[in-house]
């Protein structure tokens, strides 16, 4: 056998044996590698529980406010007009746009000369009418004595007696005196009306008359707006009206308090107001109720340092809506889609719970049912929340939230 092998080797040659030998070694090596390969051991999948921050819920009593927006309007705004005609001879220094006038202060004065003369003339007419009445009273006494004598001799009818006693003459004299006194009173009123005064404390909006101008009856002098009070016209959801006090006899005509916030950012300031009236119709577009909120001394003429409210301003208003007893406040950021919240149960699992809020404001929603004090509210966002999934609590953060709450 060896001789035959050696014979074939010699016949084939060394060059033919080497490749064959390499092939044999490769096959043997591959089989060894396959037999000795490592085998991976199967392990159960590891579930990673999200790390979340929680807040322990507590039932409390909260004072709630209805947030609305509104526009500042004038409570009183009129156009001044003279009640008598004449030339303007005097004008107040405060009668300029933006000027302030106190109640009863004179705006301007119309030349009173003609009206003073009219008063004197009418005073003379009154004196004459009084004289005529006194004279007629004397005639009455004389006529009475004459009628007694005439009646004894010839009798007489009732009509004759009335004429003989000069009763119609007396009635006319009395009527003339009453008429002259009424005209005198009217003349004095016209004289007083030459001084045009403001009926309430006000600010001048615009001015259309000045010194030397001739004013006709009821010609515009200017426009004024009352400064004692401004109104804020706000729109309120109809379902909030049951928690807002509207002045009526039942509540002593006392409306809900209101906080009127003007401005934005660091330039905001707050004024106190009160609900004054509920208008009888809804908005045509939003179908919301309309309420008037009254703000006293809106221009800060009292000088307490508060910024003035300006007409036409768009303001935020918070109306006192009473108190909610034994409710739990949930931050808006923790209120999820479809009216749900996330609760971390004692076993460290997620409970996606549907709730029905009893009140909502800009920062919180308030729950009277569906949750209990002591439960842990998840305030961290979870990318793919599933009912019953495991959670890990950030203990340090939870303690901080609890201390703050």
C-alpha cells in the first residue's frame, strides 16, 4: 500500500499533493469549529419601568374665580348743550380735552345781560299784577256792600250776584298774578342757565365751543365722561352664572367681587370691581351671557398710586365664584386627553382613570369624585402609557412636591 501510494505521489508530483492536503485540512477544521461553537443561553425579557414624578393628592377647600375678558367702557357719557342762547363770555381753564371737572363746576358762561333785564322786566310785571289784585280786592268789598242794599230792594239772580260782586274780575287778577310769577320764575331759571355746569365729576373728552362763540339753543359744547365709575363689559359662560352673585333684593343688591387686571408682563396692575348687572340677552356670536362689572375711581383721582384705567382697554377679569369644599386640585399639566389622569397605585402600576371635573380654571381642574386623598398623581409625561404598566417613583422629587403642597 505504501509502495503504491509512493508510486502515485511520484507519478502526480508534489504540486498535485499540496492542494489536496490543504482541502482535507480545511474540511477537518470546519467540522471542529462547528462542533465547538458557543451556544447562547435564553433569558427572559427585561421590562424597564419608566421613572416618574408623583404628587400626593389631598382634599381641601378652594376659593375659585371665573376668568373672563372684557372691555372698559364709560358708565356715564354725555354731550353738553346750552339751554339758552347767547355769546360765551367766560370759559373754565379745565375745559380742555383731558381736563377734570368736579360735580357742579362751571364749564362756561353765556352773556347774562339780556336775561338779567328779562328778570327785572318780569319783576315789574309781578308788582303790577299784585297791585291790580289789591285794587280788585278793594272793589270786592265795595261791591259786597252795594249788593246787600240792592238785593234787599230788588232781589237778583245768582248770575247777577256773581257779576255784581266782581268775582270774574277777582279771578282774572289772581290768574294774572300767578302767570306773572311763573314767567318771573322762568326768567330767573334762564338767567341761571347762562352758567353751564357739569352734572357729575367728569373728564372732558372733546371741546367744540370757546370764548366768544355764539351758542344756539341745544348746540353741542363738548363731550364729557364720568370719572367716579367705569364699567367693564365681560362675556361669561352661561353655566358659570349659578356661581356668580347678581345684585337683587334677595342678596341685598350685593354683587360678586371681581379682580380687574390691566396690562401684561411686568406692567400689570390690579383694580377691585363688583358685579353690577346681568344683561337680558346673550351674545349673538358666542352665545355667552353679558355682565357689567363696576370699577370705582378708575382714573385714580384719589391718588393712591394705582395706574389709571383707560376707556377702550382690553382687560382680564376674575369674578369671585365662591368656594369648593372637599375637592382635589389637579394641575392642568397633569390633566390628560379624554378627561383622564394617571394614578400610581400601591403596587407601582399605572392606573389611567377617567374623571369628571366640577370646576376648571387657568391653573387647575377640581375633582369632587373619582380620586381620593393620599393617592399618587403622576405628573411626568409618559410616551406610551398603558393600563397596568409598571412605574418607578422618583422619591426625591415626590418628597419635594409633597413638602411644597
